[in-house]
């Protein structure tokens, strides 16, 4: 079981910055991947960025050069630094992790946070 707590969302003007945090807790052994998805009203959920335990990243083209993901493995926390925000970045942002567990035979699992609202005004 993994519990995810997201924070850092809010209202910001176009061109501003926000930093999101996702803190994971539970009985997992390894967080294989941590990432962020977003969903705007009336639109499908889309990948923003993901980072593996080894540090490899995959960004959506729409956020490359503006958003940066990082993770602190000691704190089991991922961060999303969002700069040069645009109104089209407005969405609910969801943290997602893939975790493995210490018990023999335990399969990996995917877990989602409840989401945090990011609103960018113009």
C-alpha cells in the first residue's frame, strides 16, 4: 500500500511559477517511477513527466524547457518545478507512482494521488 500526498497547487498569473510536491508513504520497498499527469475540464488525462528510480525522465512536448521533475529518494518525494506557466497549463495535477514491495512474491503496483489544482490566469 502507498499513500501519496500532493501539495503546492494554487493560483498564479501567466509567466509565474509553482512547485508541486508528492510525498509517498507506506510499506513499499522501491518507488520504481514517480510522475505527474494532468487533466483539464472536458479533456483526457495526459502525461506531464515521469522519472524513474535511476533518474531517467520523459517530458511531454508541451512542458519541455519549462517544467523540471526531481526526486529525493531519501524522502520518498518527487517535485515538479513549473516555470513560465501558461493558461493552458490549468488543470488538476495528479501524482502517480509505481512501487515494489519487500514481501516475497509481491507484485508491483500503481498508485495515484488525489490531485491538486493548478490555475493559471491571464
